[in-house]
C-alpha cells in the first residue's frame, strides 16, 4: 500500500478508535452517534478507492468559507449545549469534539487538516478515559495506541522538505507527496509495530511511576449508585424480594488467608434491626459514632461481647471491592473488628454495622478483619437468662396481638431446655415445614407474618427471618433481624466470592448468655437451575480479568506505588546478594588461577605471565573480530530512488486509474506504448495528453537524466486536462 493511502487509512482508524471510546464510555445522543459513525464509514470507503463514493465527494465539494461557517455554528452550539441542554462541561465538550471530527473528516486535504484531526482524536480518547473505568477501555486504548504510532510514522515519512515543495493536488483533491509512490515494506511493518510495543511499555512504566491523584478536572462521576433495598433505617416486610431477581454484581470478596476449598456460603453483614411493628422493621439504635484510627486509614470497630479474646473465632481477613451503591453501609463478615481503606472517616452504630459518612459515587476497595462468634460449650446446657431493662426493651419487643405466633413458638420449643436448643428447634421447624419462593404477591393483610406462618406457608428470606425472631422473642430469647448478602458464587479463576443483587439476604442473630450474638439462618437452601455451565465459566473468567483491571489500574494509588517501590527495593537487594554469592563461587577458580600467575610473576616466572597476557590479547581480538563480522556491523546498501521519478510514477498511475474508469484497464503485461496506442484508438481526444504523460513517465523511469521541475509541472497539467475530458463515445 502506498504511504499516502496508508496515512489516510490510519488517520481514519485513529479517529474511529477515539469515537468508539467515546460512544462506549459516554451517553451520546443517537443522532450524533449516527452522524459521526456514518461519516467515518463514508470516509473509510473513500480512502479505499470506492468509485461511487469518490463520485459523490467530487459533486459535494464545499468551499473553505462554508467549512468555516460550519465550525462557527458548532462552537455556538457548544455554548447552547453547555448552558441549556447538558449543563455540564464534559458532555458538551464531547458533543463539540464529535462535530469538529465530522467537519474535519469531510475537509481532510492538507497536512494541517491531518494535524487537526489528530488533536481532535487525542482529546476524544482522553474524554473517554474520563467517562469510564470499565475493562473495555483497554482494547480501545491499545487500538488507538497502535494506529497512533503508525500514523505518526507515516506522517513523518510523507513529510515534505522545505527545499523540495513537491506537493501536487489533482482535480479530485487527492493529496500527493514525495513519498507517495513508496510502499510499506515488511521491515517498516515490524519497525512500526515494534515502536507501538515500546510505546505501550513506556506508557505502562509512566503509569506506575507518576504520582497518583484522587481526581482531576476531567474526572467524571459514575452517576447514581446501584439501587439496593434493605439497608435503610426501616425495611418493609417483602422489600428485599424484588431485588433478588437482579443478577447485577454488587461486590467481590477476596479471602487472602483462606486455604483450601471455601465454604459454599459466606455471610456479609449489613444492618441489624431491633423493632418490628407487624409490617415494618426499624432500628432504634441508629446513633452512629466515628471510629478511632489505629493507623492512617485503619479504623477499630469493637462491639462489647461477654467473652474473652481466646473465646472468639479465628480472624477472617476480607478484601472487598464494592460497587457504587445507593447506601453508605460497608459490608463485612460478622463481626468486624477493624476496617482499612482510603477513607477519611468510618462510623458504627451499637449493633456493629459499619457506615461511610456518605454513599460512595464510585466503586471502593477496603479490607476488614472479622471474628465470628462460635457457640461456647456453656450455652449448650440449661442456665438462667436475665436481660437488663434497655436490652430487653430492644430485643424482646413484640408487636401487638401476636398470640398465635407465641403459641406456635411454645409448641415448637416446649421440650427444649437451653436457649440454644430453643433457637435450633425454631430454625429447624421453619426450614423443614415451609417452602421458599420469590413468587409471592404483596400481602393485603395487616399481619403478613401470620399469613406466612398459618396460611400461605411460602415466602423468602425476610419471612423466614422475621418469623424466627418473633418466635424466639415469644419464648424469651433475645434476637434481631440482619440484612446483608449471602455469597454462594465462588470464582475459582480469581479466588474470590462474586456477590450479586440476587444474593441480598436476611437472617437472624440470636443472643446467647455466654457466646453473645450468634448467626443463625432459618431460610432453606435454594438450588439454582437453568443456568448454562459453559456460560458461567466464561463469565467468571471475564470477571476475574475485570477485577485485576480494577485492582492494578483503576484503583492503583500512591500507597500502591510506595508498596511496589519498597518491594522492588527489597527484592533487588536479595537478588543482588544472591547474584554476588553465585558470581563469587563461579569465579573462585579463575581468581585462584590469577593469583597463582601473579605470584609466579613475582617469583620471576616471566614466561607464565607472558602466556597469560597473550591469552587475554587473543580473546580481545576474537571479540573485536566477531563484532565487526556481525550483521549490525555491516552497512546495508540500498538504491535510492529520486523523488522526481517517484512523483512521476504516481502521476502516471493516476492517469491509468482515470482511464480504467472508462473501461480501459492496463494489465501488468501491457507496456506503456501499447497502452498509449489503445488510448488513441478508443479515446481519441485523450491521445495527445496521454502521449505527453507516457513520454515523461518513460523518461523518468528508464532515462539516465532526472526530470526537471518544468517536466513535472507539464505532467501535472496533463493529468489535470485528462480528468476534465469527456468520456469516450461507445
């Protein structure tokens, strides 16, 4: 492919990559998307030499004044968009950029127009980077980088020198340059791709070394968080059900210290509720306190429990990547002891729930250390249970007229002595005697719990958890309802739990005299069906890639830079120490031999010393000879092609294309003179013009004397006249 056509093609592809980035990252008007996309396709077809497209372009050529008016109109539209339509700088600027791109694509003639298109494309790809953090941006950026390197290389190769102003413009506004007859060789292909790879590596180095900042002028908010339910101060019975049909991803939970196969479920605690009025759960312990920092970014969250430190369960470390939600709750395994992240403040309420001061507008990453509360042996035996007044008021509260629920609870637990046995009995009763289903209509009764227990006997997690709490309180056992997520989907490719909206869950925390709050769940296990295993595998693989993209690029911060530098320093010192020891062991025999030679020289053994010096000299001479014989020491010999011959060949090629449009095609076996005779016989009025072009072409290609500027000017004029002639009469 000739350089000029390759430059035009890569320029269009560069603009296309920037446009794809914007269309995927920003919410663009459909009309603007259609206009820009159609223009790119139309220009690409014109670049490939599609004759109908070139014909349309020749008939729709606009003047420079018209293009200037269009640019001014687009600029005025930018202010209208900024002040009255979009109302924001980034969307209005993106719309203006696309309009400029459309105008420039239709007016791509001079080298200055190419530079304008490159600047517009650069601003567009930067705007798309400010509009999204998704994984799809990576292939778009790589495509932009590759085409950008090719474009710059070709632009430099086709650049005219000041001394040789050989630019030529034909009647159909095709741009010619001194290198337009040159073609892309395999050497140039690999050189440009190598430069692209080197540029990518250099870009990665810069990315990981430049100082990190939290936001910039072009930073765009990700918009409203994912809508969730069950994480406010009040929750209506049946509220969680609708969101359990949503497969959208909410968070990813890594367990760095968990060895072996993980459990088939993992609870992520959100909020706890203490008061139920018959239809709605509420928390009366909503007063929050700011947690103290043990170190920058690490907050201590301790809830008073009647147990010693040795009685707690093992520490569970979780690294959680939480998507932007419409709640300020931070989720963690029960029960959190500390939380670390890039937070200015973390709050907690008396139930142990964790909160940010405000809901996050973008995904966040944090680490939590939690300790579960196992059931202690003392709670397996009957013992008297007493609660303080405030504690009983919160966790033994019952709605009015719940006699049927109380009678059922007494019947289920009448043979149980300890508090834990009663809780197990109620849990087993609900799990084994009721059916799980999300297809539950909104309850029309005033007492939906009684409807679940005595009439419908079908429900989902909220119904089960509410029933267990009310039944426990009816027999004097303190309990509360907890909402959060129950993770069951383990991603074996990334070693983390993938938590979705449909994993929203409600369960129960029971207070045991010695163990404290213990997690229990009366909802029966649900087995999903109808999901393609192959698609699940592919989905988990892609999600693992997205997690690493977010971890190493989107969430990469200054703290990560410090950690990387510290790790590289420690690794470098260790490698240097091992390398020095290995080198010392390897060179020890050589050192011993050298020492013996020096000692011999000191003792007067001159012959041995001279042998050593001669051996070193031979080695150095052999290395020099190899270097000089190596391919990189040789100069490549190439035959220069003069610019005038190249330009004349390109002009003649344009003349052949013009004749081919009227059915007179020159084959590779046809000589220039044979083709001239055919032109004279089939297109008589073009005979003289084509004769001039053929004579100049043969002189430039086969003659020993270079063409003069006057010859080239005559060739240009002949080509112009040829394009203006009427087609031959058939």
